[in-house]
C-alpha cells in the first residue's frame, strides 16, 4: 500500500466522508501536501497519527 494517499483513500481508512477529510485538513487537524493543481496528498504516517489521536479522544469522551 502506498505511503501517499488521496482524499478518498483517507476517507476510507478513517470511515468518514471526503468532505470530513477536507474539513480536518482545513482546520489543521490533518496535515496534507498539495500538488500544483491543488490536490491534497496525505502521508500514511500522518493519517495513522490522526487516527490514533482521534480514537484516544473518543475513548476519553466515552469515559466522561
């Protein structure tokens, strides 16, 4: 599997919509590089970091 992921790939990994991935990137929660044409490209390591932090946050909220 590639170390560089497109928005749709990230959405599939995180089980969210492409619009959510774009929102995470706009808010600075998920870092992406952009091509000259503006296409977002995400490093797999960055997606995994985001997923870990997101899961930890969800667990903390569930505990109250």
